C-alpha cells in the first residue's frame, strides 16, 4: 500500500468512526432508552425519571444533600418512584399512604437490609442487629434488645445515670456564658450517658478516671463518624468495587479492629468485676447489675453458646450508635429553632415553671406533664429528622406498592423529610409551630410523622432517645435564658451528610435564670 492509498484508507476509517459517533451511537442510545421506558410501563413498574442512563442509572441526577435531591425528584415525578442507583433498583417512597403499605401489608417483605460494604465490615458480616437479614437470628437479637436493654424497666433502673449526666452539663454551662459550643455540649452529654449505661464509664469532661482509655475511645468515635458518613460508590457500581473502595475498605477494617478490641477490653474488665474469671460466688456475683453489659454477661452464664462475646460487642456498638448522633442532632436543631423563636422558648419556660417550679430540677417523670415541651420535640423531629431517609430496607420477594409491581431485591428508601414537610399534609410546614401537635395523643398516626421509622425494623431505641432529649432540653429551658450570638438569626443551613446535621455548629449565649440561681448554686 503506497502513501496515497494509506492516507485514503486512514481518511475512510476516520470518516466511518465519525459517522458512528455522530449518527449510530446516539441512535443506539436512544433505542436503548426508549426500549427501557416502554418495558418499564409494560411490566407495571412504578414511574421512573427519564432518562435512565446505562451503568449510571439515575446517579447523574444526584447532588448533596441526597434527601433534598430525592425530595425534588418526588415533587416532580410522584410519591412512588423506581430509581436506578447504578445496578441497584431503588423504590423511593414519599407519601404516608405508600409508607404505610410498605410497613404494614409488606412489612415482612421489606424487613431485610441491603448488603452494603459497611454492613460486612462494621456489622460483623451482616449478623448484628442493624444489618442482619430478617430471620431467626435477627428476631432473637431484637427480642434481647426489647426485653433486656430497651425495656421500660431497664431504662428506669438507669435513670439516675441520665439525670447525673444532665446535671454535669448544667453545671458546666453555669460557668460558660458568652460563647458556648452547643454541639460539643450535646455530643459529650450523649456519649457519657451511653457509655455509663453500657459499661459504667465516662470519657468526656471532668471526673474522667482512665485518661488514656478515654483518649482511645474519643479517637474511635471520631473515626466512626468520619467513615460512617463516607459514601461508597462501589455499593451501586460493581465495576468500580475493586478500584474505588480499596481505601474505604481499609479504613473500615481498621476501624472494626480498633473498636472491637476496645469493646472486648471493657467486657473483660466488667467480667472480672463480676468475678467471672475466678469463679467467685460471693458478693461480686450477688451485686446488682448496674450496666447493660453486666446484664448481658449474667445471661451469658446460663447460655454461653448464644450470648457470645461477639454478640455482646455488636449490641454495645448498636447501643452507642443509636444514642449519639441522632439525639445530638435533634437537640441542636431544637435549640436553634428556640433561639430563632424566643416567644416559643418563653412559653416552654412558663410551662416548666408552672408544673415543676424553681426549687428542683426537672426529672424524666415530669415530661409526661409537660405537653408543650413534647410538642417542641415532635415539631423539631418533623422539620429536621435526624435520619431524613430511613435506614434502607430491601424486598425479599416480589410485592406490590400503590398498585405497582416491586421486584425482589429492590432497595426501599422512605423519604420522611418529604412526608413530614409536605404542604398537602401539613399547614405551613416551613414554619416552626409546636402548637400543631397540641391535643394529639398519638401524633404519629397515619404515618405522617415517623422519625424513628415504623414496622419490624423501626429504631428500638426510641424510648431511650425521647427520655434523654426530653430531660436535656427541659433542663436547659428550665435553668437558662438563651440568646443568639448576634442579632442575626441562627443559620439553619443543613450539612451534606446522610444524617441531617447543621452545616455550622450551634454557638449560643446562656446565663442562669434569676429564679433558678439559688438552686443552681447548690448543684
């Protein structure tokens, strides 16, 4: 082939490729999208935003925060949608009626969890309470959690711990008036409450006994929140699983080893304190079990093959996770809303002054007699749910929702932020109006408000969270007058994570209320 023929051949190849790219490739892509759209309707699947791209599905539509993007998509396309997160089909539900259908008629079908990378490495290979598939193991774990950990009796026996830690926080605030980092206050409060209930330890603030142990714990908690908030594209694009997740997997494995080792050391320490290593049957054995781990270790003595150390470690981690980030977020949003609405703060103070008075601190038992305080908490959880998208579920078999066919293996996302802020359901949902819950004895009827989820896999720690949040917020309202840092309103911008946190941590001014000064000087 001479140079002229070669050039002609090369030109022909370039021409052919150009024709393919500019004519045939768009034609093939259009045919693919059209066929997928038609088949979608023929198969009676829920509506799906057009187009669904090859490989990516609808991932190209997403921006942070994800719950806001999904709310916009639902507002445009409907309350029941079938999305494609890469290779994973996802049912997006954004209405009370559809959510009710998922968690009543189809509750068992959607009782599974999707198998995501975090569940493998942080959920003991999908065997912990949070990640286990629906079945005998999960039912047993749920029963233990309900009867031995989160029962009203068990929570009542640990009420003094919660009251003591709230007093610590109040005492701390008495000495900090000008610029208080309230997220830090709430965070330390919740972690001390949870670790004292779990293992009898406090790791933040004053009176920390084991300084090095506390440092290790704080590092583990910090890494848990860093890794826990990281998204994993490999869960949705298997083609990238071995490339994109290598660094994340390494961090997950390291976190699991550090956290697991730390929890095992606590178990061994408590076991020794109970006389478990030496076979003592004296006073140590007979003493009252004061922590949740001690309760589980006592059960281990009668059923060691079931109450294994791994199972206890997994429950410890579930407890810690259930009681920290979500409750911290709720309290931070609640105080932010009160600072921007001082008349509501004043009304709450008046209620507490009337029911409790200035001569003692509010107690958990008072919360039942403080309906306006409960309204404030409900309204906060409505506007700013800690988990705007409920923890994902997955269908174990084919079912129907809203008359549409839902294939087996579909991941379910319930957008409670969209439901709880829907103007068709709530009057002026953008306004902070605790009064909307006044007189409602069961404010969550109809699946309009479900910050803790619903059905079999709802959050088992709801009772504990409401106790701590109610006591903490009631104490801050009772004891202090609060002011914003400046005349400007508190910035209510959201962060970009999977949980609904404030983009800017709340800073506030506080001073002891005059009518509480005498009591506060004595605590």
